[in-house]
C-alpha cells in the first residue's frame, strides 16, 4: 500500500514539473508584433523612393537571435545596396525595457504603378523555432502628386469654317495620371474670346460634356457641333475650355485650356477689263482692270502684275499695289500700253493677282484678259474714239525732250574733255 502511494506521488510530481516546463516555453513564448511606424514620404509617388520603418514589439518572453526579412513584390523593389534580410539579435521583454526594435528599408516604387494601397510582406525567425512567421496585412500607400488631365490635341472639321456654316470640334484628352479619374466634365466657354464675344453656338447638345471615368494613361475624345454666325468676321477665335474631375481618392481638380477655331474661306475673285482707250495696233492707250471681291472674307495685300509680251510694250509700271479689298467691294488697276504692229483681232493680257485672306493664307489668281483690236475703218464704224493718237504724240514729245537734254549733256562733257 505504501509503495502504491509513493508511486502516485512520484507520478504527480513529474506531471507538475512537465506542466511547469510547458508553461515556461509555450504559455510564455516570444510574441512578436510588427507594424509600420513611419513611411517617408507618405504616400509615395510612382517611380519614387520611400523609407519604411517597421516597429517590432515583443509581448512575450525574450526572443533570441531574431532575423527579420522583407519580401518585396510589385510594385515595390529594394533600392540597390539594401539587404532584404536583417539580423536583429535579442528583443527583450517589458521588464527589461528592451521589448521593441525599429527596422528601416529603402524601397523603390514601379514607374507604372497606379494609385492604390499595396500590401507589403515581411517575415521573421526566432532562435529555437524552426519555421518563419509571415505577415501580409501591412500596406504602403502609392499616389501621384497630381492627377493630370490635359488636352492632347484638338481639331475642327472643316479646318477653316465659313460664316453661317457648321463645324465639328473634337477635343482629344489624355489622363497622364497613374490612377483612375472620375466625372470628367469639359465645358466650352462660348461667351468670350479675349475681349469680344465668340460667334459660335452649340447644336444638338449643350456646350458641356461628361466622361464618367478615365483609365490611367488612357485617352478620350469629346465632340462638339457648333454653328458659326453668318456675320462672323474671318479670323482665329480662342475658346477657353474648362476641365473638372476627381481622382480615385475623390480629390477635386480644375484646369483651363485654350482651343482655336478659324473662321474664314477662300475669296471669290473676278478680274476683267473695265475700260480701255486703246483699240488698234501701233497705238498707245490706257486700260483699267477691275478686281472684284465677291466672297465673304476680305482680301489683303492685293498686288496686280501684268506680264510682258511681244505684242505690246508696257509704258507704265507693270505692277500696281492695291492693298485691301473688302468683301463685296472692288478696286481698279491702270496700265498704259503701246500695241505693236499685229493683224490679230484680239490682244491677250496675262495678269496675276496676288493676295492674302483674312487669316494670312496666300492666294494667286492668274487670268488671261482679252482686249479686242480693230482696224481704223472698223474703229470708225463702231464710233470708237481715236484720241489715243494724241497720247502717242505726248509720249513722242517727252522722248524728244529727253533726247535733246541728253544730247546737250553729252556735247558739254565732250567739250570739256
């Protein structure tokens, strides 16, 4: 009986000892907790670097020979020279005041990372324990400094719109941000262009369009159909464009751009002989050429040039600068000619008219004007004046006077020599 009691007592003693050991090593094992204490900068921009400080706290017994390791995945990578694994050593308990440690890493964010909060994996190993402990719920925030939308290109169809007609304005926008942008609202300010009102009115819709979202680095186009006032002046009009939108974090943005619409058109020009005092060969006279602007845009810097010919001599300047010719108006150019001996019944006058439109586009009209020629008897029958003979005599007298004074000058120089 006594032996049995002693045996039971021995078994109970061993059980208590084993329980004490289990309590020491399992009930009060090291208990590490890891968190991000500092991220600098926070948030970090795509393509930039950030320093992340991990705080390791021990809420259990002393942890010996601790090894801490970061496991970076896209969009994160270690800065060159940075080691993923770091030996921490001993992390004490609250009793000895050494229960926390700070570990820092320099990380690089991928250039194409979109704005988001990304998981970062870490793990650690403690002496006396065979397996690694992994933590995957830590997050690092990535966000662009500014969510940028810009007008990448714009165009009108037709490129130059005539007064009273329609044009389609297409605005191509690009999201340069690395995040989703929402509620993109584009508004044309058709009220003013500089210090004056614009001659445009929207057709089929308002002057405002909305895109509900734009993916990162994506492009979207918006189309506006506009009517030009019939009395609009031919020129370039600058249209302010307002763009309002939100980023993925609901931050509001406002931007302003300028697009240009050119109003104009090709001038409609008529050129013809308005009057003439020369009707037959071997005579001199003056012709008047009329240039009529029948188009909507004005003509600027108009210059008229008459080409030389074996059929006639130009005894006045061959070019006449006119200047501007307004829409629905005309100007004239005068040329003095001497008609050579010819049996032709008409004289062809090659005339070139050079000018610019209201938007400084260059134009050149080349026409062959026809001037009828008659014999003396035909001119008499038609009742045409032959007063041009007096004009010929005037020219001959001028040439004679010039020759006389030229001869006197030559003779005087010869005498002195």
